[in-house]
């Protein structure tokens, strides 16, 4: 009878140890893995937002550069036309 009781205690101890191990694993996952996944998710959100802002800023910038380029070409055309008109009279 004592052997049976000891065996039952051993099984209960083993189950208790497994439960403790499972609890430790659960705590480690909560402490390390979940925060890591959350940080990765936040980084990805920030990257996407930054990409959106870069694209939003790029369009007006490129339009401004194009406008300035057209104006510069117009000024160069006027200047070259003025120079051509001045040459024959010299």
C-alpha cells in the first residue's frame, strides 16, 4: 500500500513539475516573444506611414522642380532669341 501511495505522490509531483514548467514557458513567451512581435508590428506600421509621407511629399516636390525647369527653359529661350536678334545688327 505504501508503494502505491509513493507512486501516486511521484505522479502528482511529476504533474506538478510539468505544470510549473508550462507556467515558466508561458511567462517567458509573455515576457519576450509577445513584446518582440509587437515591436516588429509597430516598426512595420511606422515604415508604411513613412513611405506614405514620402510619396505624398514627392509629388509636390517633383511638380515644383518641373515648373522651375519649364520657367528656366522659357527664360533661356527668351535670352537666346534676344542674342540672335542682337547679332545681325552688330
